[in-house]
């Protein structure tokens, strides 16, 4: 481009030829003055505007401020010439920020370029929208970008840019994008033949599905199908093969997208997905000599392992993954070690057993000293996740040793994790106190307030721990160098429980005072305030050192710090009261136990670890979040064997509850990962849809839906609590139905399951018919039939939602009875609530007679055995059947249909051992008779 503009070429040459910055600035100022003059005159053609705006852009890129050329750039966008339009768009994206007033002037020009049938202009406009991404652009142009994405006439590279532009707008202004309304249409693009389009659309859907999982739920089937077609059927173009790995970027995104949803219950999808994951792991077992091939292959493999862990930690796939991960954490490649440790931490967080990981505990501990800090961080996460009762002392000990030489950026997180593990898996009081005080002593400034707060809570709530804690903290205070956090702990514990050790040699009141007060001169004001509170406690229990303590209060009454001064004055007044004064004794009473509360350590750690846009439902060290709630900590289980029970430890009066509230006081409640169930699809309305459906409720085959484009037919058979439906889809037009998708919605999956035998093909060829088998199982009584949703592209996007004729009577089996047996059971069942009865207008034939064959056809079509000779009135119909369910067993049901020709009414009575069955059958049979 510069070659076509000699003035720009000369300007760039002059700038490069400037020997010093002053000469460069002089040349630029001269050029800017000339450009201002030219713009002021206004007699410029498109070429001249393009040239001058290009010079302004180059000046801006060099780092100089520019305040001209904005309006000319806006005018260039409206040009019909590509070179001028390109410079205009480049100037807009570089010179204008997203809140610039000039952007309002270009919105209409951008919309015009989006509406054109010129792909190059479309792409220029999309680039500008994505790079600027202002609020006004998002509100004004989001619909146009979406239209360009879904248009069947758009070129593939335009669709890719449109998808990424929508992603950019959604990240900046999510409220502008109607994600739920566009969901099905966007998901249909995952069936596009071009893998580049699929890759870009998948990136968009990954962002949308995290915020709207129910609306985008159909993408789960699409992702599984595409992975199977790439990995098993090798359905991909050679241009998307990277070092013999087919479409690795797309595979990684699809595998990650599946992790945003809970594991599927669909047997077919689960089988296909397991086959695909097994293929990925098998093909990645042996590394190649080509580094690029290994990188692409490992990227897919690690995401596949994460998905396998997400689906089922007890599956054979996870056992295979554990073997592969053990090889990766010993790799010479830093990136491979990092990914191996990270994925192994995911496995440790979700797995029910840590035995496979403990085999490699030594290698993981050595990774703490890896030369790369990212690997060290991942090793820390893994050790934290795989810690349990058996290896807690070893892991905590290693972490404490490593803490002294760890990077400063890791120490705060290490302190939190060591404190949590020490509390969670403490095997004895002594070990807990020794470890936590050693941690505070070693960590220094990296100890947060939550750590020593938690120590104080636990010591206060556990009476058996108080004397030992006071003795140990006093020994630490006698050392020459003590960190301020340890001084705070020592001040609180000795103030409350120092009297428990005061009679022992070396722990006298004056020695406690001297050890603690000698550290106060190095402490800040808040810590000194705690120590003053300790001293007033001692005034009450150690009268022999009262003069020294009063002297301290007297000195602090004149300090400049307001908090210290006020506290000293109040304590001085209390200390000067007579020894028998009740006020001093009441004020200085021992602190009561803290109420049960969630550990602040875990809350702090989770805040540090969950700051991410990736909303997959696992975090490092979250085993309690993903597994069953632990009943009690190890310390509680071992407490009775180690320490005596004291009924006064807590307000509830039990030592176990005290320790549970203290050392096992973490909130281990399992959160509900499953959100609200997906809403039922809106049923398609049509004049004959209900009639077709009702006929199929008592028929085995027939048409379920038909329009000018598609016909849907049904053939069904049922035996016991199982059923199979052959659903026929017929394409009636001369063009293929692309992105063909069929899904089944079941409102109560605990009562009825419905799964396709295989993933359906996504293209229905012209004038052809395809068949899908649907397997159904009746687990217990249900009232809502499943809903079949069919969507496809036929010029425009079409979606059809219709009820499937799978009702409770389909799982009936007729039973023969004699007259005596029938009425005996009829009376045994009794009336309400096990009886459902309704009277409704009767249907007569053309001659005005009762249509007995029709009535018998409906009753027998609902799988009742019609019992002749039972009722003395030959017009009455009597039937008996048994409902088969896989969970609740068999349920009997009896029916009587009594037409009255004179009154033109019909009474239908249904009795069943289940009230729910009686009501359901009465409604089904009545509806079928009314429809006719």
C-alpha cells in the first residue's frame, strides 16, 4: 500500500533517516501542520485523504499524540474503494477509543457494510466492531452480526469472523446479546461442514453455555457427535490436520465444553463418549519424536483426561489416565510436567481413593524443588489435594520444610494450605499445636490474620488443648526472635490460660510477663493493644505482679495513639480497684467458647483460587466439595483413645462436639451442583397435531407430524416396562435438511427414561427417509409424555416440538379374569381415592347408535384385556390390565365403560391399587374417546 502512496513512502523514509529525536519531532510537526492545512482547505479527493490519514496513523503508531484526521477517517469508511475503506477502518480502530463521540458517526456506515454482499467489506466491518467493541456498537450492531453469522449465503471466513465478533461483544456487554433466543440457531452451526466455522462457533458457545447451560444443553450431543466423527470416523479435512493430529484446537474446545455440564445419563451418548476418550488415550500412549506432534497430541490428551475424571472417577478410563499422568510428571519437558501435575490435582480433588496417586508421592514432593515456579505451584496444589489421614504428617512436614526456601509469591498460599491441612487431618492435639505454631514462627509476614484467629478459636473451644498450648507458646516467646503473629497468639493464650501453667517451675507469672513484654517494643499498636488486654487479665489472676502491670498501664496513658491511650486508661482504672471488687473479676472472666463457624482459612483460600472465567465445577483441594460429606475429623475419631472426656468443654456439654466445632469446624456441606431442570420445550401448534397424537396413544403406528417439508412417523412395541419406538423422518423437499437434530425431553427422569439407540445423522438427504430407534423404560408411574424436538436448516432454521405417544398405558399388559374374580378384585380395591370416575358426552355413529367396535378399539389399544361376559349389559366394556414398572413393580388396574344411548352420556370408572394410576388411565381413555 505504501508503494502506491509516494508521499507516505517519503515520509516514512524521512522519519527513519532522522539521526536524533529532535529531528524526528521536527519532521513530524512539519507534516502535521501541512496535513491540518490540507484538511482545512477541504478540496481533497479520496486518494489524498487516504494518504494523509495513513501518515497520521503512522505517527500515532510511533507514539506521538494526534488530534486530527478523525472526521476524515469516518468519511473514508463510506468510500466504495477497498484501499480507502481499509485505511478508514484502520484509523477508527487505532485512533478512537470505545467512548469516542466520533464512533456514533460510523455506526450506520458499518451497518451498511455488514448488509452488503461484499465479503471483504463484511470482514472490515467485523474487524472494526471486534476491535473497538463499544457499548453503542454492541447495542446497535449485535443483531446484524448475528444475521451475518447464520446467513446461508455468508462465506465461511465471514462466519468465522462473525462468531468471534459476537464473542467479543458478549464478553464486554453480555446483557446486549439475547443468548437464550439465539441458542438453538447458534448450536446448529456446530454441524457446519467447515471445521474452522465449527471452531469459532464452539468458542462462542463455550462462553454462552457457561452462563445459560439449559438453553445450550443440546450442544452436548453436538459436541459428542463431532468428537466421534473426528476421532473414530476420521471425518475431517486434511487442512485441519496439525502434525498428524486432527483438528487439535477444536477437539480441546469440545472436550472442555462437555465439562461445563454434569455427566450425561444417556446410555448412547455415554457409550460413544467413552469410546472416543478411550481412542484418544490409546493413540497418545506412545510419544513421538516430533515435538510439535507431541504438543498437539498432549493438549487433546490432557483435556480428555480431565473430561474422563469429570464423568466418572471410578471408570477404567481414569485408571488408564492415572498411569499416563505418572509418566508425565517425570517428563523432561517443563510444560508436560506442569500439565501432568495440574491434571493429577484435578484427579485427586475428585477421586474417591488416593491410592494410585500415593504411589508417586515422592516424585510429587521432589517437584516442589523444580526449577520452574509454575511447576512448583502445581506440585503444591497436588500435595494439598492428595493429603489425607494417612499421609498428612508427611506432607505437612515436607511443606513446612519447603516453606523456608519457597518463593515469596507462594508463601501466603502455602501458609493457608498448611494451616487447613493441619486442622483437617490432625491426629492429636499435640501435633496440631506444634505444627501450627511452627508454621507461624517460620512463615513470618506471610501469616494472614485468619491463621492466628483460627488457632485462638480452636484453643478456646478445646479445654484439653489449653494447658499444652500455653506451655508451647511460652517456649516460643523465650526465643530471641519471635514474629509478631506469634506474639499475638502468645498474648491471647497466656492471658486466658497462663494460670494453668503458672505453678510449674520456669513458668511463673513474672517469667511469663517478662517473656511477653520483652517482645512488645518491636510490635505495632494493634498488637500492643492485645498485650494490654493480656495484662489486665493477669491483674485478676496474678496479684503478685500487679505493681509491674499497673506501671505499664501508667506509662501507656500518655502515648499518642488514641486506641492505646484509651485502653490503658480504662485498664488502669480497673487495676486500681480493690482486689475483692466484683467488677474486675467479671470483666476479666475467661472467654467463652466460640460458636461453631465456617473456617475463615478455607474461605480465604477459595477466594484466591476461584477467580477465573472458566466455570468448570472443580477446584484444587476440593475433595469434600465433590465427595460425600465427612462425618467427623480424624482427631474426633482418635480423641476418645487419647484424651479424657470433659463435659464442660462446650455449651452443649460434650467433648466430641467441642472438638468437632474446633478442629473439624470446616463447612463440608455438599453444594448442589445441579441447577434448575431445563424448561420444557414449547409445543408446536397445528390443526391435526393433537388428533395424530391421540390416535397413536391407542395405535402402534401412524403419522405423528407432517408439513410441506417433513413427515414424522411412529412404529412402537412394548413389553413389560420396556419399549422401543422407531421414529421415521421423511424429507419431502428436493433439498437436504442440514444440521438435523432430534432430542427428547423427559420432565421426570426418575419415572421415565428415553434415549436414542445411536446419535442421529445431522443431514437428511432430499426425498429420503431415516429411522431412529428410541429406547424407553417405565420406572414408575408418570403423567407427562416425553417431548420430541426436531430442528433443521432448510433455507431458514426450523424447530418442531411434539409429544411422543409414550403414555403409562403403553406399559400395561392385559389380564384375563372370570366374572367372580373380577368383581372380587373390584370390591377389594374399593372406591375413592383408588377410583377415578368421569361422565362425559358419548360419541354415536352416523345412524345414532353406540359405536361399540370403536370404543373397544380404544380400550384394547390402551393395552387392556377386554373381558366379555362379565357385565350383564352388552354395551358396557370391562377391562383389566397390569402396569409394569422397573422400580415399583406391578400395579393392577380395572376399567368399566358404561355408555347410555338415551342420555347420550358415558360413564368411565377406573379402579387401581395405585391412586395415581387410576387417575392417569381415566384421563387418557376419556381424552381418546372425546377426540373421536
